[in-house]
C-alpha cells in the first residue's frame, strides 16, 4: 500500500480501474434510514452518490429527523464533512414519499479499510485521524454533535481523503443541563461511558470518545471495546481505565453508579495500549489516553487534539498534497492561513423550537 501522500496513492481495498465503459448504477450502502447508490448524473456525466430516504412523511418524528439531516447536509462547507450537492425535486407532488439526495461519491469507508488485509502504515493512521478531528472540530464549532461516529460513517476515497457522513442522529448541543437528551445514540462499541451510565445530558465529548475508540481500532485492527451488552461494554471500559472516581460519575444514574461501586476495585491497565501495534508509540498512546478519559469534562477537545504533536505529520501530509485549501506554485507550496477552520456560523435549529 502506498503512502497517502505519493502521487497516485490509492487504497488497495478499492483500486479504481479506468472506466472506458460507463459504469452501471449500483447500490453501495445500506444505512439505518435509506439506501445509497453509486450513479452517473445524466446532467454532467459525473459519478455521484444518490441516497434514497424512503417514507419520509410517514410520521412527524421521521419528517423532523429527515428535515434536520437535509438542513445540515446543505449547511456543511468543509472538506472532511460530507455535504449535499443537490436534492432532487419529486416529479409529482402527489406521489412525494421519498427524497433523493446527491452527495460526492467516495469509494470506501474506514470500517472496510480496517477489516481488509491491506497494511495500514503510521502515515495512514495519522492522516486519517487528522482528518476525522479536523471535520469534528468544524462540526463542534457549529454546535453540532454527530452522535454516531464509527468507522462505517467515515468515508474514504482512493487518495485517502476522509469525510464524516450520516447525520441521521446528529443534533445541536443542548446548553441547558436540565433538558433530557435521548440515550438512543451511538453504536454500542463506540458509546461513551456517560451514555452507558444513563446520563441524561451530554456534550460533544461523546464524539471524542468514539474517535478514541476508532484511533485504537486503527492501531490494533480490531474493535477496542467489543461487548455483547451495554453493561459488559461498561465493564470492558473500566477493565482498561480502572474504576472511575465518584467525581467522574456525576451525571450517572443511580443504578449504573451502584453497579460500578458494587464490583471489585479495578486498577487502570493503560499500558496494554502499547501492545495494540508497533505504531502505538508514546505520542500515540498519550493522545489516545487524552481521548479515552472516563470523565467527559476532562476529555480532550477536537481543537486541542489537533494541537497534539502526534498529528503534526498528518497535518503536513494532508496539506502538502490532499487538501483544497493550499496550492502549489513553481517556487513551492502556498499554505492556507488556517489549517483547521471552524464554521463561520453555528447551525441554526431555532426552527425546531417554534411550535
Ligand atoms: Zn491545505
């Protein structure tokens, strides 16, 4: 596998052969809320991804969820976040039951890359992690929690460019701590301990926990906390991090806190992270431990994680030949003034609060 920054770098999982014949349309993914097809846009002949969102008007909850996702897809302007290129108009308003969204076509996703036999170099891991955090910093600056960060929601193209996708569970952060937020979020393996412990209010640190799990999975090529149930999920986490102090369980529900306190006192065993792979260097494990903190208020932010020395090479690699924000001239590379831009505005969800 080539490094992500050599010319013609490609992910061997999906080497793209030249296509002299027009490629047939085909399904490429099945999400919880729709099917994604790889199609040719007849208007310009370009290959794009077409997502069908079926039965969107079935009930009010589904209407609101789809509307929120579409609004977000149209709001995003960032190279590491998937956005809508177009939304197709229904041919007739009377049979308007499904919505079709066109997005950029990406060849694969990080789950497929991780389970494939292709080697993942330290360069790959760094440039992937850099882009995940770069996209997440942007989302969090817009006030958006993704709430389902997992390898399958991180699309990757043949040049190792990565984009965060699937905003079906995303929402705007809730500053009012008395407001309850749903716990039906995040695929279990990537679910933060505060959600597993029944916290009714959480912040964007839940996304950072998921990124930490993915970082470890990139290093070790296997799911870090692969449990059969939410309780076992919590047990696997405390096996690694040790029994949390009471202060780290402030927002937990009584039953979950009792479960932890009833069990044996566990010491942390973080040194096992060095055994994930030969790429698990001091710097890598240091950053990983800052993401996998039990207490969400102590967990590192996307912005601060991007300032960690482990990500310097990923940043350089990304902006040397993969980004759209810098460019080359005959005398060298002209770099952007802001390597990890924030959103210019916060995502406005005030329409949801109107009756
Ligand atoms: Zn750049």
